[in-house]
């Protein structure tokens, strides 16, 4: 099945997590040289891109990657908020949005997984 036919079949609710994880992966890899190459940003970006791919291809290990990214994203965003203490509002708002969207898409994928197993 070609990419175009898969995109025609998929609805917005199925594509939203793929777009989110893909965009986060690209953004983190763009931010990597701007933040002096911390390894956790690069690894999180690569893991986000792999998660987007695995969700798109409906691999069985996609759920495990989503759970791992949930833990990593929550830790990174809350730690960044704690360290910044809202001194940089743009980064703080970005981290809050990243954490909330990660939680929402994790819940969405887990609920979708539960409904397909039943």
C-alpha cells in the first residue's frame, strides 16, 4: 500500500499523534546544536521520530515507545520548568505545552489500544 493511499484512509485522530511525534523529533534535532549538543535532546528527538514511524506503520512496539517517551517528556519538561522557575516564559510555555500534548497523545494511544484489543 502506497503512502498516498494510507494517508487517504487515515483520519485526523489517527494522524495527529504521528504528526506530533514527528514534529517534536524534528524540533528537538533542530534545537540540538542551538543548545550545545546535550545528548538527551538528541536521543529524545530520534526516539520521537522512531515513534512517529512506528505509529504510522502500526508496529507492535509503538506502544512501548509512547510509554517511554511519556516518561522522558514528563521528566524533561517538569525538570526544565523547575530549573527555569518561569524566568524564561517562552521556554516555560513551550515545556507546559509539550508536557500536556504528550499526556494527551499518550492517553489517546492507550485508549485506542484498549478499544482495539476488546
